[in-house]
C-alpha cells in the first residue's frame, strides 16, 4: 500500500509537479533540494508505504519522512522527492499513485528530472515529452530532444501513464558520468527547468551548495540502503519486532 498524505487542505490546481527521485548521478534530488531551498518551498505532505525502507530522515534534529512533498504557491510548483532509491517492487504502485494524485488535484503537468549515463557528459539539457506542444516549446527554449533511447523507473511510467491520461508530461535529462557525482549536473538541469517554467532560479551558489546537497543526498541514500539491509538481517535472525 502506498499513500500520499497532504498536511491540511491544499489547492494545487494548475500547478506543475516536479519529480526528483534518486537516479543516475543523483541529478533529481540534487536539483530538487536546491530548488526547494532557493524558492523557499514549504513542506505540505509526504508519501508513506509499508513497502518503503523502515527509516526516518533527521534534519536539524527533526525527524521526518524520507519521501516528502513541497510547494511554492507563488510559482505554482509542487516538488516530490525521496532520500532513498525507490525499490523496484514499488515503482509501478508509486507511479500510479502519483498519477492519481495529479488528476485528483488538478495539477496541469508533470516534469521529471533525471540523468543519462555518458562517458563524456555535455552541458546540455535534453528533453523527452509525451505532449507534442510541450516538446516543441522545450526545443524552442533550447533543450535538445532525445530521438532514441530508454528511460526507466518512476519517470518512465509517469511519462507513459501521463500520455494515457492526457497529462502533459516531460523529462528533463542531463548526461552524467555514473561513477562521478558532479554539482554541474544539477546546474544544467535547473537551467533547463528555469527556461521551461519561466522562473529565474539563482544558480550562483549552486556549485558550493550543491556539493553539500550532493554529499547529503548520497549519504542519505547510502544510509537508507544500509539501514534497510541491517533491518532485514535483524528481522531474519530474531523475527519481526513486537513493538514500533
């Protein structure tokens, strides 16, 4: 079971949903975290599931859900991100739940942020879209269309599912070296998003701050994986806990 929980009544009609789950180069969470900070987004909800790793993130001494939802009312943006790699067994359910969330709340479009493995990454933002008009607008703004290739994970199911529900859906992709985490990847992605959304996002401090964000996100993903593995091992040895 997966449930998207909003904290109080939220009017998200006409908003753009930005998905920044971990993937190649950690581009999604790096870019999403930076945008949340720079645009002063407020936490409005979280995603919970008994299929997620049984962990909580701690920031500034405050425990919180590892999959969270933020909103920017001024620019009508809602950002969804997680601090753990989405388990393969959960991908379909999570994508379907997000699509239902988009339809239920009248969100107008979906934009996913991700990385494409490459041995020689360029500083170009690429785009794949399920909507012809959205694709034309992106290309006109300087993003380069992807003609051939494969996308995977939640973003892949959002773009195909969005097409089925007539929800304009687009992936902003950046070439990354899969063994190197470079803040430049997030800068390229944010540059493409800024053009698409018509929002100016200051990236002057991105290099320094993104290094911190990247290190934090990478450590979170690592700790989440480690904690989940230790939890699984412990429950195998002594059985499930009898208390929370």
